[in-house]
């Protein structure tokens, strides 16, 4: 690509219209335009307010448990015999995944805006749980929209949300998964826009969401950068993260984008195989279009209808991706690859047995790719994998696939 | 110039209001759409709004969502919607047709090809729910080349200072969304509508039509007294589908919707 890779370039997005190159923007119904403008003004004000930053940092430290450790997976690294692999342990956060970094931030915004009711969409349920958690803590009413199909495969998280006091609303339209949950959340927001804050769980949606979710999640990469320097004396040679909407990946990647020598790999859900069409890998096999408020790569047919996706992991089962990822793909800064269901399941077992860390099925996609990548590298090099979430929520799914009754 | 401006001028000169039905192209069947459009004109429709089915109709309530789902089950694409318009034009060269949908099918076709195809089919205007003025520039350039009106939504949450930005990009008419919410939802507060229409009229001489929440002759009349036209969508589709679910034939279901539109026409004309 023609653009120079420099720190300035990455600090320049999104532009004032919310664009990352041709991607992003605000493709929403008129009713939401003033709510988005208000959110942007509030966020731009608070993001440079030291008191707000202090409140956010304090919550991350004392409520979430940050910084999360950077852990060297020595046994796995030795077994592979290539690069050293480090895991950024987002699974150790309160609620068990990276999602809470963002919900803490957005809940603080909701509080500052005086909103008493929050809504969220969820796929695997991790973002729903993280939203229900912050709602409980702040005494806010919480409604979580979840595809009826996902409610079946993530029953533990559904119950967790209910225990936390949230109302889980099953979405029965369309493919009954994450994209439909987001449609329904947007419909709710249009209806109750005056008193409701919509906590979007990923770096997608209309501007300013991709920007503010990225900013809240970037704590992952900032910590990893410091930890890498402290533990190895240098920056990592490569970063690996799974990509559904892409919030854990952006969170890890963003503070390193200007470091030319750090290679980056975003791992999409290859489902039954990208070549079969049954997957959730828009960056690997999709085309640009407009969905859920932003222009980005999508899985769509020749008529512009959004296609149904497939992934063993509910959290990656989404036909779009955050607009910044689309831009990073086009300018060649990040390599987007895919791992299939089978590869993720193999990695799930392999890492659980070798390191005693049970990853979420989403995360297992990143680990599957990291194994291959490390094998082609040398022991003087190191990789950081974002261990975005823990796998407890997936135990029943894995058991069902393997025909085991729990 | 499209058929919209002359249509509204004629209505204004005769002191009448526009009655605008909305149906989803290809719902409930592909073959029913064009005959239903002709029947709606016979029952008093002045402008027709034809929904382009989309997999993710984010601003629609359950009634119209189901309409989109039925149309997609019939494999109706944007190209076919335009074919339906062309077919309608063989029997009616006068009634303006506005197509209403979401950005992605248009993006996929490409703006220039889309505008040309609309012009060839006999489309007069376009409403794209998720293309606010901030995002519409490149498409508007193509639409203007072929004199197709781009119709924008203004909602109860649109700040007064933003109304001018919207009307500056608009032609044909302005579509005022009467309730915060999705199509077919909510209760219409006509005094609130009146207040907003005054704000819009201060910025534009374009006709203003009101939709979302108009269910019958009564609600249509309340709004029609203040606006230049009313849009009825969910109520028609609901009438049709409820009739068919309780055993009516396709023909009878459509006729019940047509009868509802006729009663709205009569109500508005006699107010």
C-alpha cells in the first residue's frame, strides 16, 4: 500500500467523521444521530479529563484486577521448539475476559451522562455478563439482547446474567445470533434513547463506538508493551489475537501499531473451513459493505444481504468486523488469517493439558494459529497471544461436540 | 424532475393531502406486489413506498421485519424490486414510487449503477434509513444526475439546528418520523408532531409527510391536518397478514389492506 506506516498515521484515525480510511462512519437512522453526537462530545471531554482517567484506572486496578499478568508459556514453547510464547492473561480479569475493560469505561460514561438504563448485545455472553456486572455495581437497570441460538449454547452465562439482575431478552429474528442481537439492541435504543445508554461490546457500530471501545481496550497493549520490555528487554516479534468484532485484538495491537518490527496476526473464525463458505471470516473472505452503523468488511451475498455465519464459538459468530481492522487489512499493517473449528478445539485441549489454562473457544482460535506461527520462528524471538477469555463457559459446548454427558 | 414535485403541487392546489402506503416488495409473494400497488392507487394512494427487503432491517418493528423475512424467503433482490417498479410503470406512468430500504444492497450494486437502474425502472425517490446526510454525499451526486429525489427522515430527536443540514440535502419531500422507535410502534402525540413540523417548515418549503405510528383513519386525520401527507405501513401489512393467518386467501388479505387504505383516504378527505 502507498501509505507510510508511522505512529502519526495510527493516531490520525478515526478522522472527525469517524472514518478509518474508507471504513467506519455513522450509518444509522436519524433518531440516533443526536445521541451519537452527544456521546462523542461527552467522551471527547472526559477522555482528556484527568479525574475521569483516574476513576477508570482505579476501577481497572481494584475491581477488574489489572494489570493482568504476562505469562510465559514455557512448556508449550518448548514442545513447539520455535519462538517463546507469552500469554496476556485477560482471562484473569474479573468476569473472566477482556470485555470488562470496555464495560467499566462505558458504564462510567453512562453514569456521567445520567443514564439509568443500559442495554447490551451479546454473543458468547461474556460482554453480557460484563455489562450486567457493571450495572449491578452501579445500580443501573440492564437489558441484554442475545440470540435464541446463543442462549442455547451459552446457558451458563445466561444464568450468570440473570443472577446479576439483568434481563436477558431472547432474539428470534434472522439467524438468532450476535448480529440479530445487535439489530434488536439498536431497535431498543431508538425507542428508549432518552434514558438509555447502549454499551456496544466490540469495536464495531457507529462512530464514536469503534474509537472509544478501542481506547478502553488499549490498556491491554499498553500493559503488554511494558511487560514485554521488563521480561525480555525487547518488544515482541509478533502479536496474535482472535477477531470476531475485534475488540481484544485492537486492544492488544493498537499501542504497537507504530512499531514497524512487531508483526500482527488477527485470527478469524474459519468455521468448517473458509473454502466451505461456512465460517465467520469477513476479512479473509468478505467484501466491504454497510452494517450496524459502519462501513467494513462483511460476509454478504451478491445482492448485499448479510449471510449467516458459522463458528463453534458464539463470540466470533458475527458477519462483520470493526472498521479499524478493515483499514489495517487494506494498508497491510495486520495480517488476517483464519483458524477452523477443529483447529480451535484441538488447541483448546492442547493448551488446557500443557499449560493448565483453559481458554475460551474464541481465544483457542488465536492459540491454534500461534502454535503454527511459533513453529516457523526461532527461540530468540517471542510472540504475545492475547488470552482474551477463560473457557469455563464453553465446557458444555465442548462436551456436547465430543458426545460426553456432563 | 421526478413525479413527486408535480404530484405534491397538484395536491396542494386542490387542498388535498398525500396518502402514502408502504409495502415490502415480494411480500407475501413476488406475484402479488405489482397488482397490490395498482389496487392501492385505486383506493386513493397518491405516492407509493416500496420496501426493499434486507436481512437486517434495523429500524423496523416486528410486523415489517416479518415482511422482509417473507420477501427474502422469496429471494427478492434489489434488482427484482426495480423490475417490479418497471412492471408497475407499464400500467401507471403517473403515480410516484419511492423505494425505501437500507444502505448495503445499494452499496453492493454500486451508486452509479443503482441510480441508472432506478431511472430506467421509473423510480422517483429513495429513502435509505441508514444513510444520514453525513454519509450520503457520493450517492446524492449519482441520484441528482438522473433526477431521482433523495428523501430524508427527520425525527423527534433531531435538534433544530440540524434540520437545515438535512433539508439542504433533501428533495421530493421530507419524511417526519412521528415517534421515537421502530416502525409500527408507539403512540402518536399529535401536538408534539405539530411542534416539530413548525421547526421543519421554518427551514424548507418541501412537502412534509409523517409516518411511523399511523394506524387508522383517526390517527391519519390527526396528523394529516398538520402535514402534507401521511405514510401507512405496518398497519396495512398487519391487516393483510392477520387476515391470511386466520384463513383468508391472499386476494382477500390484500383487499382488507386496500380497504384500510381506502378508509384512511376517506377520513383525510373529509376532515
